[in-house]
C-alpha cells in the first residue's frame, strides 16, 4: 500500500492565494470542470486556479502511465478512483512538487494549464453508485426524539448500539448551484390524520458530510474497523434536503422515502482523506459498551468547521467532531453483514448538530418544529425554507498556516410544479 501524501504545513505555491483560501497547496482536491471549449473532465485547484490535469499529464509534466491517461478525460472521477489510492496520491504528490514556490521559474510555462475559477463550470464530481445516509449525530437524534416522542426516551433503544441508516436515491444527487424544486407529497394539514397531496410546507436542509468509497469489496466481505479508512477516498460537503411534513406522515414503518429522494446537493470537490490527517480528533465518549466490530481507540473523528447561511445570514455553526458514530464505524457496520461496496458509492453522515442551539444542523431544530422562528437580517421570519431562499453550506479544517476547505453546497428553492 502506498504511503499517505501529507503535504508539509510550510509548503507554498507560486500560484498566489490568500491565507484563508479553501484551496492551498496542502489541499489539492479533485473535481470535474468544463469550459465553453472543453467537455467535462477531471481537475484540481490551487487558490482560484483550476488545474487541467489531462493536458498537464499529456505534455509530460505528470508521470502517469499511458494506460491510465484516458481517465483524465472522463466526465466523472470514477475512473480516477478505480486506479486506487496510490494513483491519486501520485497525482497529488506531483502537483504539490510541480507548483511549489521553488519552481517559480516555471510559472510562465505552466500557466497555460491553469484556468481562472470564474471561467469554468463545475460539475457533479462522481457518478454516484449506491447512496447510504446515516443518522450519526447524537444531538440531532435526541432533538428529533424530544420533539416527536417522549423527551425522557428521545433515542430509540438501538441508537447507541449501532449506526442507524437508510438507503437513499443516487439519481437525484445534484451538484452545488442546482436549483431545488419544492416537492409534492402526502401531508397532514390539520390535527386529523386525513392526508392531502400538496407541495411540502416544511422544506428543510440537513447539514452533512459525505465520504466517497475508493475501493471495491466482494459480497460476503466485511471491512474491519481498523481498515475502514483505506476504503475511503475522500470527503465532500452534503445537503440532504428534507420535506418534514411528508416525512412525518410516511416514515412509519419503513423510514424516509419521498421526503428525501427528491434532491440532495453535493459540493463539487472531493477532499482527499490524506489532506485531513492533521485534523483528526477523538470523538464523543460512548454511553454503552459497543460490539467488538465497532470498537475503536484514538482519534477517529475530524475537526471540520461547518457553517450554514440562509440568504447570506449565518444561521448555524457546527463541527464534524460532534459525530457520535465515526466514518470508520459507519463503514464497518455497513459491511458487517457482507454487503459489498463499490468505487464512488456515497455515504453521508446524517445531520450534524452540536450541543447548543446555534449548532443545530437543520431548520427543524433551529426553529424547534416551528415554535421559534428565525429572524433574518432583512426582518423576515423563517420556520422552514420558502421559495426563492438560497441555502449555502461551507466547511473548512483550520491549521495555523492554512485551511483545508470543501467549497460550498448551495441551492435556491424554486416553486413546486405539477
């Protein structure tokens, strides 16, 4: 197995960027870009400059075997990830070396491989295979349980023993910037349980972090928890849009369906797991003894700051370190029954809420089921999302000299249509 590529904190690039950029040379995430003259294909980014990987490799600046070169012209990153972590590590390592400040004399010759970010369109970075959404934040699960069930028994008995999840719909995962149409479904408009079919009146967001699978397994194979991260290629910011009124009526007995499958937004950048190793932290203490396949020690969570803005107003600040169930535990549980996973499968964390009201990762919690509406800077009130609202999520891991950012997951709510 190849060695993780951890770019030195003091490393600098000859590409200029501010200290608070999402994309310093220590990051080098992968995405998909196009221009009016180029079809979608893989890229990386430093500062606000897109790096055209295929042209860079074709002209001999990246040492890539000829048989692997074609994947740098694909419309998604699936082909890149299929060559494994060692291939991605080689790309990131060579990019860090090539664009290092010590190569300032090559700036002019390498500039033709750089494209200003404002001149490109970013696309969904992967062709998502299967999609699983977990429920891994204890604070979120407790808040929801308090609102809809007995506050003294907010968590279901199984929640502290296993990472709860449901299988979602990959076909409706869209890239950041895509408008989100308000969904129709069955809702209960009054106190009597007589449903009507109507546009959702309680459209919500869910602040999540997703991880992308980078290696296949076979049916019947389970992933040991201490090997789980070797199957995770990288992370991306994720919004699992939710229609709470549809969800409340339909979720018994089998869980979310139409309330979730109408749209989810994925940020355009896959941040490699290697770039986040300096930000590993210990997770929350467990409340019950866990099954052996879920037991872990040391630092297994990540210190990633999360922010949500509604029409430009900051309404939530949370962190992935709050997750009760780590990504490694999620994947170990996902496969304990022998379920096979495939490259570019997507697993999301579920809503990430923190311990205080300002860190709640959904409108449902921030407004406490509509009883405490948010007042925005323009004076308007919100209990749930309205048509025309713009919801944007951002995330970053902060070090002393740089930050590793994730770009944004953004969407504008458009009216329901029938």
